[in-house]
């Protein structure tokens, strides 16, 4: 059983370390805003992973794959959301940098809430995640694996996601990273915008 947990942990860590929309969202948020905002995004992404992992754990991903129309709707919707995110970043890249000003605590709290929702939607926008989790559970979790171990793997995946993106948030929120972002904000936002839009378009085309 220990081998099973270690294997799944290693596979998921490799998947997490592969740059994707989640990574770009957290790194850009941490560098451009604050570690607190980035951590709210991390919580949102972790909740999204929990949703996809639970769907795969219950075998519902097989139903999703059979219902092609529902899979297409989710894929197109997710692709459009990522394209919208890309458009927002491209717009930000064209605007002149605004001076840093003090922010009311209520406004900061509201912004953190929006960041949580964006993190959640950024993760849920990629329905290929359910295929990934379905493949992991199908490959490593057989019928002989008890329910307790299955839920243990579920908790492992969520915890690993939370820890990895927390590290990303902390690193990109460091003063040196933030100063670098301020110097190259337009370029970074522009590249991130192109990436989000490209990923969204690829989802729509691949449906």
C-alpha cells in the first residue's frame, strides 16, 4: 500500500510541475499582487482539483466520456473562459502601470474572494483533468484497493496540490520576483495572456 501512495504521489508531482494555466495564474498573481491573493488562488485551484479527483474516484469520468455532448459543452465553456482570461491579461499589458496606493481592507478582502473564484474556474476550465485523474485511478487503483485507501489517495492529491502551489505562491511573491515583475509587467502579462488564450483555443479545437 505504501508503494501505491508513493507512486501516485510521484506521478501527481510530475503533473503539477508541468507548466499549465494553474501555474501561470498563481505565479502571475503572486508577482503582480500579493502572497495573500495568490494563496486564495491556490485554495481555489485545490478545490477544483478536489472536484475532478472526486469525479474520477466515483467513476463519473466514464459517464462524462460517454456523453459526448456534455463533454463538448464543458470543454468549450472552459476554453472560452481561458480565452477571456487571456484577453484580460492582454488588455492589462497594453495599459500603463498604475501607481501603487493604499487599499482599504474591505477592498482587499473582496479582491481575494475574486481571486479564489478565478483560481477555481481556471482549474475547472480544463476538463482534461478528469481524464488525467481517471487514468491515474484506473492504472494504479484496482478493485482490490479498499475505500479507505482510495480516500487516502484523494486526500494525498489535494494536499500535494495545495503544498506545491503554496510554494509557487511564496517564491513568486518574494521581493526580488515582484521587483522583476514590475520592470517587465507588460511583457509578462502579454505572454501569459497569449498562453491562456492559446490554451483556451486548443481546448475548443480539440473537443
